[in-house]
């Protein structure tokens, strides 16, 4: 029988010291519990570096916190892991448990603690906004919903879906199209009035009541009341035909046909025509997908999904826990909350969520786990869609994983290339030199980590100087300092690769950053594909039998090129416009900024009429005429 080896004395001492430190920290925290009140509130757990790792709510803070620091060790795995890392805690008292639930949700969104369920959708979806307090409200596209009294519709899962909705509204409902919160006075209406797409409150007297009737129709359409809107338009059309206003009736008919197309695309799932959402969960061992199906007036308006990928959270959170976390984080605005929320899995303490959501909405809300009838079918539909989306997501992840494994093998990378960064420089004869770095993680763009740099003091097309400044700023400063890519891809050939390798060695990070360069194929030499170069190899790596992996690297290179050249063009155009305007008498700094913001380009400015330029707040007719004359002479 083998005996275990004697432990190293140094290891034993270190373990003993760490244990004593942990016991002392736990004792200090337990001692602090004596001052915690027995009232509702929120508690914030922090680790030894001051980072928030967990946020929780309680109706009795003292009792809840005592369970963490009592002598008996926590029984569930997640709490055990959490307690080991707690070095400090804070409490925030609230008047009621409902207030604690709202505060907990806000703090989770702000700090994104490690041990809370965090919903991830990787982007902010666009929404449509209407300010009902405006005299002539307009539609604007926003990506952040604020509690400002405005009405928000969406979010839309794609910009294409939003554009299609806007196109329908702009074609059939005469709302003003200008972006200002209130219409700015003009001497004459713009083109939208000429094509009967806007009533032109900026230049004409428009009855606010008639305008608000149009806005109410738009609101009905965006709120999912398309069926009610069709009935209203049909009634108005019949009345117009009865009084022989056939042109008006024809316009109403066209509007009704357009709205009917929207209705036909929607799927009817209930016969009582109530507003409700259905929330369901699908999961694997390492990923959960939460789907919300939006049903308005008995028709499915759309579906949106979020993911939870923390393995420790998934190990201890049931479907009901995930849905509860989703409800408290997602439903944060009155316009988003329907009369009923159907949940596919039972949620603890639905009465609390009913009170919370009812308070936000201002009217009664019911969270229901149905047992029979059409609500069950709706929950089943949401569950089926969640499972299908999770399957597609998992298959996409597996496909990306296979490609990245192939890239690792072909380029002999030391680690799986989950994070790939790509650099590209852009400039015109050395002027307005810029550089862009884009990031792909798991085969997908991670735009939150994109970085762009204005290169300072580089007057010539100097690849070495441009790359030196970019790499130094990327790896020695900023929020990504200490974050290293699994592969750094350079747009260029062997020359650019050698420059980057040399500079990385100079910065002392060559060991942490594997590098490759991608060069376009030489069509004159009839090269079959783009070339990938790696350090220590004369010839490019052969990707003939691995075209999918090559396509991914090309896509990353193309995205870096798009990002850098877009930034360069913006800088160049701004500089060119500013330079032209600097030479025109009467155009000072204020007028220059306003012209740049309003028109965006010299061509647009030159094409504008004197009246349009003169309508800008800081301009007058003489300054507009001088500007037009100068632009014509310059052209």
C-alpha cells in the first residue's frame, strides 16, 4: 500500500497562513453583522480588490447576511464559492422589499457582478421614440431607453426591421421628418411637403389636434394595434366615400392596404386579443437562452433572446430563477410591460413581481405559469422557439470553434485563437494618418473592444512609425493594457510582419502575442488565394484545402480595413470642410460648426439653396449668399 508523500513544509505554512487570514476576515465580517439593521434593503458583496461580486436583496438584511457568515458552511456550491471570495460588504436600506428589488436590478446592470445572473445580448437594439409633450411630435431612432416621459417602441432585433417600419410610416402617415425636437421656422417647406409626406409645421399653420390624430394612428400601429387601426381607417374611408370625397377615400384605402400587409405578416396565437409576453428558457450545461415573445392584440409582434453563460450560475440556477432574473432586469419601462407575462417555468413569489411590475406600469400586471388553454400553447411556442434558437446558436459556436481550431493548427499557434485582433493603417499621402484595431472573439466581431488612433507627428507614409505608435498605445496604455490576443493579424505582407515582430520584441510582449500577416493575392502572377505569412517561414502558409479558415481571416482583415478607412475618411472630410470654410469671410467658429453638423459635406453644402442655408439659426441671407458664391468660385 502506497502512502502519500510528505507535504512540503513551505506549502503547509502558506496554506495555514491563508486559512488563518480567511478565518480572520470571516470573523471581522461576522462582527460587523451586529450593526446591520433588520430592515429591507440591498447588500453588496466585494472581493479583496474592491470589485462588486454579488448584489442581493432581502426583506431582513440582518437575517439574510447572517446566513452567509454563520458557522455552518453554506450547503450549495455557488454560495460556498461566493463566501470564499467575500472581503467586504455594504448595505443600502430601502422602505419596502419592492424598492429593494428595483435597486437590486439597477445595481446588477451597473456592476455586472460575477455571481449574479447576467443577461447578455451583446448589443443595444434600436427603438423608436415619440415625445408626446412636443407640439408636433416626430419619430426618432434611439438605442438607449430613458425614463424621460417619452414613448418607446421596440426594441427592433435588426436595423432592417426598423427601417421597414419607418418606410411604412413615412409613406402612409404625414408626420414631420426633421430631427429637431420642435420644428424650426422656415421660409418655405422642404421637399417632403412637396411630395405630400409632411404637413410642414415649420412653414405652415398646422392644426395640432389633426396632427396628434395622425400621431395616435402611428402609436396604434407601433403598439401592435394594427387590427384596431384597420377598423378605424376602414370606417373613415367609408365615410369619405359616402360624402363623395373620393380622393380622400382612395388615400385611406392605400393606407389600409399597407397596414393590412403588416397584419398579414403577424401570427395570431390567441383569440382574446390581449397584450401579453411569453418568457421561456432553453439550456445546455454551459449556456442558457432566455426568449421573450411579444404578443399584442393576439398577434406575435416579435421575439428577442438573451444568453447566460456563467457555468457556476447555471449549475445552481433553475429555469424559474433565470426567468425571475430576466423579469426584474428586462421590464424597466411602462411601455415595455404588458397586462400579462406568461412564464414557461414556475417562478417563486410571483406576487412580488406582480407588485413590482404593476408599480412601474401604473396598472395591474399578472405573471402567470399556465396549466391549460391558449396560454399553455403560447408558453409551448416560446419554449420551442427558445430551443431552436439555442440549437442554432450552439451549432454556430461549434462551426466557429472548428474554424478556429483549424487556424490554430495551420498557423501552429500556441493557444486556441479565441481572441483575434487585426491592425490596419489608413492615410492619404501621409495626411490624417489613422490606425484601427478590430477584435473578433469566438469568430464574431466584438465591437466594444474596437480601438481607433489618430497617429501623431507622422507626415510621411511611414509604415514603421505608424505601426510603432499604434502598437505602443495598444499594449502599454488604455483599458486593454494587459489583455493579449491569441493572434494578432496584420494587413500586409512579409515586410509588415517583420516590422510588427521587431516592435513587439521592443515592447517586451513578443512572447505573449502570436503574429501573422495577410496579403492580397497577386492576380498578375495568377496566385489562387490571399497569402498568410508567419514568423520564421519564408513561404506563405498553404490554405488551399482549408478555404473556410482563410475566409474567416479575410473577413477579419476586411473589417479592419473598413474600420480604419471609415475613420480616415471622416477625419479627412472634416479637415477639408473646415479648411474651405476657414477662408470664407463671415464664417466664424460658431457658424462653421453648425454648417459642418447640418450638411456633413462640402458637396451637400454647395447643393443646398440659399434659403436652406439662411434658415440655420446662426446664419442670415447675406452670409448664405457669400458662402454659396465662395463655394462656386472654389469649385
